[in-house]
């Protein structure tokens, strides 16, 4: 009593700080469950992201440059890539529509690449003629291997102006 | 002594969302404790009372019941189809063809499952429109409306995951297009698509993932939510009844 009189503010603060054993345990349990839940979510995300995939390699050889006549567009079905040869050189254009991922088709009679799903149209160099595709078809990095074959790297997107001269 | 947890719980109890889910107050008296048990589907299976009004026959009241009937039909036919279906490429497509042309009565079961699935999506939408135009989303039915929206989403997810399983051209491209829509999400889109497909393209991992979701996870969730949905309708005494009936009886 005399302590309270001497320092009532301190006594009030002590009373506010006081936490019962039950409250302490329930809070610490909830905290532990929260941490375990977050950890579990992180582990689940890791588990559901496969580390090894049996998909096609992203870098592939497209054969000897002589296989492709000048002014031609060749569709490589397995890799879903067009190898285009112009008088200026080679470039590799993705055949996957930039709209929703369908495989486009080269229409030589109309000189355009067309998507069967939603009707997007592109020039052979990937430029969009009409939508709904929002972007042009990307160009992949293309180069020559030491033994003179074309090699395409689908993880490297390059500018459309870059052409491989052979 | 109130701790931060208790304060948070108390303020949560005063929110409209909490009150629409748990209508009684805190279970601190014998009356509220009894109400807590009686009102909980998992502790008390049958409703304490059934209003006559909720049993009256109206054609549109059957939309929800028909959806349930279709769900049961889909579970039965689906389990039967599982006896002949391997979720692996390219076996899945061959199994689907076998079900149509080789397995006795397979085409009947497969079509029942297929048509039933289409019908269920249609009926669930009709049911939702009916409940909406009857004002069934208004208090005290907000919580059951939300459960219904969850059931609509579950129906659509079940329909979508089942769409891939025949592994034909339509299935492949529909899922390619659909998962590309997922990847349009800002920042996390590509990661979500990668986890959903288990790869960068729609392949055998995607088929297996969609299969597990379609035959185990989503039906279990749907079963749980259907149970809560129906028990709430019974305990509320019908779809659009207020707390007091027209005849003044509670």
C-alpha cells in the first residue's frame, strides 16, 4: 500500500505487464504454430516445384545451314521454332503464340505466321500483323557451333534486328 | 488480464463476418454452449427443428438438390472410370479411347460423367442466379452465400481439372491456354503456372497433378462444403426465409 502511494504509476505499469501463465502458454503455442505453418508452407512450395524435368533441352542443334534454302521459313515441330533464312542471314523465331501459348502455323501462300486458337497473325520476322496477341513473337539466340551447325538457345531472347550471317 | 491475442479475438467476434458464421455469442453460458453444439454440423448432425416452409415444394428449390444429385452421380461414375484409367502419357488417351470402344458399357459411363459434369456447371449457375434473384445472399444468409460461391469455384476447378484427363488435342490446348492465363498474374504468375503444371509445358507432371486434384483433393473439399451448405439451409429453415416466418412463428 505504501509502495503504491510512493509510486502509483510504477505499480500500474507492473499490473499491466502481468501475464498469466495460461495466457503466456497459449500465446507462445500460437506463435509456434504460426512459425510451423509458415515453414510448412515454404516446404510445400519447394515440394511442389520439381527440380528435375523430363522436358526437351532448351538449347538444340538445327543442322547444317545448307539445309535451309534462301528466303525460307522452316518449322521445327519438336522444338516449336521457325528457322528463317533471308538474304541477310538466319534468325530463329518462337512458334509459340505470345497471346496464350498455342502453336502458330507458317502459311507460305499468305506469307504470314497464323495462330489457330484466336486468329493472331504475324510476319515471318515475328512482327504482329493483327491481334489479339499483345507482343511480337520473340527471337531466340542463334549461332554456329565449331563444326558449322546452327544452334539455337531458347532461354536467350535477342533483338529482332540481330541476324546470323553465314 | 487481456492479452493481445484475446483482444484480437474479442474484436474479431464483433465483426460482421464472424457474426454471420457464428450467430451465437461467446460460449460462456449453458445456453450459448448448447447453441454452439446444436448449431455445429460436425457436433450435431441433424437440425433441431425443420420448418414446414423449408419442405414446401417449389420447382426452383430443386436446382440445388439436383446439383447434389449430379455430384453423387459424378462421384460414382468417376470412381468406376478410375478402374480403367492410368494418369500417364500417352496411356491416358488410349485408356479414354478404350473406355469408348473396348470396355463394356464404358462409353455409357464416360458419357454420363462428361454430360453430368457439363450439366452440373449449368445447374450450379442456375441455382446461383435463382438464389441471387430471391435475395438469398442477404442476412442472415451471407455466410451460406459465401459457401455457395466457394462451391461454384470448386465446381469450376473440378470441371477444369477433369478437362485435361482425356489427354486429347482439346484437353491439351485448353489447359495450355488456361495456364497461360494464370501466368498473366503480376510477379508470381509464372511461378504459380510452374507449380500448377509441375513444369514449363503441359506434360506428364501436369496430367498427374490435375488427376490427383480431380479425384481426391477437390471432391473432398466439395463434399465438406456441400455438407456445411446443406446443413445451413436446413438450420436456417429454407433458402430465403427470414428469422420469422410469414405466419409470425419463429
